[in-house]
C-alpha cells in the first residue's frame, strides 16, 4: 500500500482516511490479526476459527491456512479492486429472519439480495443504491427496523461479478495450505480444508451470501462454548448471542476491544470475561514481570 498503516491506527494528522475501502479493510485485518496474537500471548489459543466476510482473511491467517504475507496480499489487493464498485450500491441491515427478508427484497429481484445472515433476526442485504432507498422507505412503513450500513458499494451482490476476472489475476499467487485448527467457512457454512482458500475462494467469499449463522450453529453443534470476537469493536457478537440463545445452549460470547475503549484495560476485562466462561488463560504469562501476590479479601 502507498499509505502508512501505523499512521492510520495512531490517528496521525494527514494519515489516509478510514472512509476509503482500500484503507479500512487492511487496517481492520491488521488489528484483528494483531489482537489474536495478544490473546495467544495470554494463553488463549483458537481451538477453531470463523470469520465474517473480510474477517475470514484474518481467520485464515490466525489458523495457519494463509501465511501472513499471503493474507496481507489478499486484503490489500482485494480491497483496492473494490474501489471500482464505490458509488454504485450499498448495504442495509434488517432486524428480521432471513426467510422474511428474502420475501421482502423479492420486490427488487435482481437489484437487491441477501448479503449476510448474521443471526436469527440479523440479516444484511446489498444491491443498487436507489433500490435500497426504496427498501428503507418500505421498512419504515411496515415497522421493520432497518438501517443503512456505512459503505457505498455492494459486497455480496451481483455487483462483485464486475471484478471477478481482476481478482482471479491479482490473487493467483496466493498459496493456501492445510492447517490443524478447524476453519468454519461462512461461504459453505461448515468446516473446510484451508488448502482450498485460493483466489477463487476469495472471490466467492466476496460475492456470495455470508452464512455466518450457519457457521456459528456448526461451531455450537461441535461443542464450542467460548466464542471470542477478535476485533476493534464487537460487530457480530449480537448475532452470535441470538444464535446461541436460539440453539438452546449455554455458551459465552466475548468481545475484545470497544469503540473508544481500545486500551489494555478493556482487553483485560475481556480476558477476565473469557476466563469466567471457561477459557484457558495463562495467568503466569499474563502477570509475568509484575510480581503479583495474593491478598485477603476485605471483610466488608
């Protein structure tokens, strides 16, 4: 990239704008991969991974399915290609189940489609900008809670087909590999061998519906009970909690950082939450060099 990652993360004056898709996606990827290493340094290692949309690139890297270099290449070049779609479409989040939403957007067949299924009542649609404007008017009239997502392009829609050939060429050098950590794909909704994460996969990841609810249900069915969202702000945690509740299982859902709470204190709170839910935290590593000591609890 032609801009400084650290300048953007640190908010240096004159740094590249996070409103640019070719800036925000690589920055988010770098933050997610870095935060995963912070968790790992405290003993919390992924027993499985799942990623939402571009989050799959970070998940693949953390699991070992992509090298750090290949993952960086995918996110940098793919987000740069997305600039060709800017201004042509958008995305809208709808607080209804997928069957209801599919029926709703059927009025704009070919112009709006389901982009992501995040939970039992959390669906995102994408498509033509004018059609989404009409959809929002209809949702308001029918009492359906809906809001526009702050992007000016339509990921996970037919718009992406315009850059398929370019993505195939740009991402051809990527060499995926199998890994031991199970990778729950939101393209298929289940576990796949990461050796399949080639250029074609990363196109399908951008073009197809994000089957995040299905992947979450698969994780729960396989016995995973502590789910950590590794991100600068919990975005999908609400949908995950809805899925956990709907599945009727007891599982903990934990974030990492929060908007305007990006420091060590917020991370340690999240680490404590994860430990309370059963995560295997290495407290010796966490307290290394601090000389901690046990003290009696106060009697009041």
